[in-house]
C-alpha cells in the first residue's frame, strides 16, 4: 500500500498519492486503497487531539509570557498548529470512495 500513499510531514499522516486515474486500477486494488484510507482516516482524530494538547500547552505558556517577541512566536506556533488541525479535518471529511468514483 505504500505505493499509493505518502507521508505528509506537516500533517503527520499518509495522504493518497495515485499515479494512475482511479478507473485504471483493478477493483481489488481500489478496494485495498479505500481500506487503507479508512485506516488512515481512523488515525486523524487522535492526531488532532495530540495537536490540540500542544496548542493548550502553548496557550498556557502564552498566558504567562511577558516578553512580547516570545509571545508573538507562541502565537505564530499556535496558528500553525491550528492550521494543521484544519487541514486534518478536511482530510478526515474526505470520502475517498465518493471522490475516486466520481472520476470514472
């Protein structure tokens, strides 16, 4: 299955990476890809929870930070983590079967 998914370092999950059009894969391969995607999707809520915990720790530090440049860095880091969460939710809502089948 590694041929069909690539690790996204920013998101911390594997994302689909198809070299062919969906209809060019056999039904068995399509089924295997969709099964793997469902396994990956199942990891996303846990990944989001990890990042939320990181945001909470950064927010706690920010609440007590008096140095303005450091507080700006903390805010930037919080925004980055929030962006990752947003992208993870988009991928979580991505229904592989519907999208892939729409190409056939």
